[in-house]
C-alpha cells in the first residue's frame, strides 16, 4: 500500500502539476541582482560557497533590462531588485527603483537586512516609489541577532527599522509597505516568535499592508543541508523555469535564486534580451527535463528541497 500511495503521489501529482504549467512568452517575475556583495555572514546563508565574481550591476545594463521589461509590463507581476547580496550596498538603488516606476513597472520589491537603512536611504526609497520591502531580522536581542546575522549589530538595525516607520509616517507615505521576516528555527527559544512580534507590533500599519512573515530554513540548492534529500524521492516539478528569470549582476541568467553561483548557464543580457533567452533552446530543455522529473543534468537542483516529497 505504501508503494502504491507513493506511485499515485508521484505520477498523478506530477500530471496535475504539468497541466498547470503554461509558458508565456515573457517571465511573470524578474529578479535583478543589483549587487552580490553583502555586509553580513548570516548562518543560514551559503555565502562561504559563493565563488563567482562580486560586483554591482552597471547602470546601463540595468536600464536596458528595465526598458525591455516595460514593454511587457502588463505581463510582469513583480520586479525583484535583489538576489544574492545586500541591495542597499548599491548607492544607486533608489535611482534604479525610480527608473522602474517611471517606466510603469507595476510592483518593485526587494529584500534587505536593513543594516544600511539610515535616514537618507529611507527617505530616498520612499520618494523613489518603491512598492514593497521585506526586512530580514533574525533575532530578539543583541546576543541572538548578532550571532545569527554575523557582521551586523542588533541595536543599529533595530533603530534603522523603527526610524524608517517614523519617517514614512512623517512623510504621510503609503509605500513601501513593509514585510518583516523572522525564522523561528534559528533560535533555541520556544517563545522567540512572540518576543520578536512584540518588538515591532506597534510600528506595523496593517491598513497600508505591512505584515509579518515567518519563514522556514531551506537548503538553498546545495548550500546548506537543513532538509535531508538523500533518501527522498523527487516527485515535484519545479515551476521556476515557467515563472521566474534571475539576472545576476554580471548579466548572466540563472533559473532561480537558489542557483547562487550561476552554475546553470542560460544566457547573458549583455549579449541578448530577456525575450530571446526566455524562449531559447536551453530554457526549453530545462522545462522539458523538469516536467519529466529529470534533474540529473542539474546537480544543484538534485540537492534542493523543492522537488522532493
């Protein structure tokens, strides 16, 4: 019975998922890595395995990318201006956001550790038209935060976050809405979640759309092994190649954010366009292979916890 149940789950679920996967001529979500530099060494992040060159995306390349996206703005649900790095290390980030909004991009969003979210950056981001910002804040006091988000300082970041809410209120701004994220698993404290909520509860404006987010630890491809995949069966079709394109700071294209070293090479925006790469033979092969649960040519995907049961 167990084998039968496994077969049903494996094939019927895959069949159903395949029916839902329909490729459009342009990705519905584009991630643009403005930089892969980071000022933190968070314990859950595989930064020690990050070997590709670090840099900040040249503005003319960013402009080219955003201009192309604007031609498909009715199809693109969100532009995610972040990938494997701290976006606020890029001093031109507000300028990039403003360009995207001026060109009619519906939803511009990024994730930050907020360590550099000072008064100047806060005002600039609010004025840029940024729609949403997720703040990763993994700690409830100096000891827990400084150990989990190594390289950062609890009090500095906390003051930045509180100051941002105050500035947004003073400016009578409705954007960006804030998502505050916490990973309860990283702290050995059963009451950590409630303690963390109490730190920020008074600042959250639910009418604007502010919210809390509680995430789980994941493997980040081959980065960390929080979830054992060695004895698990691959039963899921990863949907990323049908939805998302990740553009690294050097213009290279990766199929998803978990490919943090850009091992799966699909194309480069210095030499091509989003449209051409999205519809090229390499992307089509990935989609075909994934539908068949054939991940053998993609070692990083075989170590990911997304395709397993």
